[in-house]
């Protein structure tokens, strides 16, 4: 599964560094939503591929990736650094990890209640 995660990261980086005029129209008009969804999916993929990683570790790795992309885009003439893009990506990570934490807590609570009733 780790291989699939790396392929997804590679595809995301390809689109991140593709000159702006070649960005697909579906992404071009919804840039912040695309950042949010991309990092939501990447966070899911990372947790699925590296199940032992803590939420904090995933958040940190995704923050480094998002900041790195924005930093390198600053050097491209057809791209620009955007703190809002970084924020949208980190919002995707935060929402994914929050949902996962809630689901994990609910599962643990129900599992403990079920086991104690046996």
C-alpha cells in the first residue's frame, strides 16, 4: 500500500508544479477546494499506508509537504506562493484527522461497552 501512497504523492506533485496554463479547468476555478481535497486524501493515504504513525506525525509531515510545495512554487514564474493554499491544505489534514479521531473514539467506546456486557 505504501507504493500506492507514493504514486498519489507523485501525481499531486506533478499537478502542483505543472505550469498554471496547463492546470485542468476543473481545478483552476476551485483552487482552494482542490488543495483541501488533495491533502484530505493524502492524509487518508498516509494513515492507511503508515498505520503506526500518530496523528501528530501525520499532521507534521503533511505541513512540511504543503509548505514545501508552496515554497518551491515561489520559484516558478507561472506559480506563486500562497499562504491561503497552505491553509486550505492544512484544513483538509485537520478535518480528516478530526473525523478519524471521532470515529476511533466512538468505535473504542462501543467496543468497550460490548466487551463489558459479555
